[in-house]
């Protein structure tokens, strides 16, 4: 018996589909426009088809008619006419044409084969990297995940949008015509009344802040910066709680400073409004215990993911965030805090921390765009604040890198006057919107209930109780 020769495997391709696409482009202007937008020359498997498509796309960009003669002349000028089979092959393509109404189906077939080839190339690259046993395994893993994630993203990404498609609703996120969507907004506005202003981003339920920044918009990087003990972790956690428990949006939290149990303790204090010390030592009355029971039952109905691994590299964080997005479809990500992250390895140097922070901030902005969710990252401020009269922070106080100012869409600075003077606005916190790429800047006031690690909308009712004479002992309103 003769052994069968092993079958030679070739990369996935469909010559007929490629010929159909090129034939339609040569004979139909609409097909030329559609395929030129949807495909790239690298999506074609055969070299001659790549050259012909590239020429057709150049003709499309120059707004020229794409018939056999013009394409042949263009190929002749770059000395590739004979390489693609001459005018005879172009004629064959034009005769091979299918129904131009099905051009989108033809292009999808070509694109699908291209994606399979990309997956094979990515796998080969990952295999070669792994066989070489890289010193930084986590960076290699992040690169591998990035390769496949980018392939998946490219399957649903368009290079550009026509205004008419956005206005008609064909390519808009809402799938509604712009005027129809505007009419619905008007109706919602009148139904709410003038006193209640709607927002388009994810509401944090801090009303003054939502009005100023229009909620947390997808793909935005928000930097929340403050000196130690200003309450930035509590404020960020309160935002995560509101987004998760009130908006029912899955939330991811990376805590490089505190453990998951410590964060849970804070959240229960804030949500149940029970003092931290009472939970620690168990000195709870019946009402407080009941509030905690109700709070824990309600919290279990929502999705919040906490990763408390210390000393994460930015590449590790990105890989873990991608998994959170893919598995749980998180809509918001909070990171506490930036200075505890380290770079991927390329910039690590004790004398070159600025470059490392720049790499981290760029990676976080790219992550926000890649996952299409708002990313909130806490950051420390430099000690210049302590040396300044009044101790009011400004954006240049961001530690170690000016790239944070550049990469962030929103920069928020926290200031509690009572930290420096217990009689100066006790219980009040100022959040300064120092940068807002898409709206107004300014400052808002919040009330801070330290015993609950809870920030609330500013009102006299949220300030320390009047009977607590120790708070106001030396306070003189004059």
C-alpha cells in the first residue's frame, strides 16, 4: 500500500470572491465606492489582486472612472500591468462580474478570509515569541492578547463615516435619524422640566458635577488627583458605587493600595450609612444591622469586579481590563492609583520615572478608547501644594509628568480646606474641574461624611450636625 501524501495546507482564501469584488469594481461605480471603503489591499490573498485593488482604490480617491483601459494605463505607469496578467486578465475580471447588488456580501467573504489569515499570522508570531522564552512573560502575554483583540475590533470598525449616513441614522450609535433623536431629546427635556438637566454620559449622581462634565463619556480618561488624606479613594469609590448600584452598569476596580476586603468594608459603610468603627467592633444596634443586611442583599444583585493585585504593570492591567470587558461587559473602570503602576519594562529606570508615567498615561488613554468606556485613574499631587499659600491645587501639581495633563480628557483636583484648618468649611470638599476637553471648567462643592467615607451632593443637611460642638467650637462666621 502506498502512503497518501500529506495534504499541503494553504492559507484561507477565495479566489472567486476576490475576482467577483474586482469585477464589480471595474463595472460599477457604486461597487467601486463600497469595496474601496470596506477593504484594504492586504485583504486580498493573491498578489495580482492586491495590485489591481490598490490601483482601483487610487483611482477612486482621484475621483476618476474605473474602466479597464484607465486601470491598465495606471498599472502600466507603475510597471505592473504584465505582472497582473495584462489587459487580458482585466477583461476576464470584468466578464467574471457577479451582481453588483451583492457587493457587500462579496466583500464580507474576502474580509472573513483575510481575518482568518491574520489570526494565523498572529498565532505564528505568538508561537515564535513563546519559543524564544522572553524574559518578560507578562508583556508577551499582553502583546498576544492585543494582537487578537485588534483583529476582533477591526472586524467592526470603519475607516470613516459619511455625514449623510450619520444624519440618516444608518451609521449612528442610536440607529435613529438625527432629527428624530433630537425630537426625542426635546420631548424628554419638556417631560423633565427646566430644573432637571439631562446628561448624555454615565451619570455619577453628583448633580453639580454631572451638569458640568455632562456625565462620564465613553473612551474618556479622567484623572482624579489630590494630596494624601483628601478622600480621593472614597470619592472614586462613591462614583463606582453610584454607577454600579444606581445605574446598574457593571464596574471594574483596580486597587493597588487597598485590599478587596477593605474596599468592601468602605462600600458597606457608605451604602448602609453605618460608622466604620461599629462594623469593626460589632457594636451595632438593630436598625444598623438591618440596614447592613438590606445593603448587602442589594449589592449582590449588581456586578462589581475588584482586582487588588499589588504592583501591577500597565501591560498586566490592560490584559485584565480586557478580560473584564469581554466576560462582564464593564461600562466603567476605576484605578487606584497611577503612581503604584509600573511601566511595561521598556522605560523602567529609577532616574527616568517621567518617561514611565508618560507610557502609563498613554496606555490608559488607549485602553479607554479600545474598550470604549470611561476610565477613572487616581493620581497623587506634588508637595508644591503644601508650600503654596492657601494650599489650593492647580493642574501643574500633577506628579512626575506633564503627559497626564495632555492625555487626560478630564482632570479633577480635590481640596478639603478643613484638612489644613479644622474650622475652615468643615465637612465641605471642593472638586476643581481643571481640564474638560469637551465642556466647561470650574469647581463644585460636595459634602464629606467622614464617618461613612461618603461624599454627597452639597447642602446644609449634609454638613456635620450642629450639636457636634467640637466641629464649630472655634468657628466664627464673621
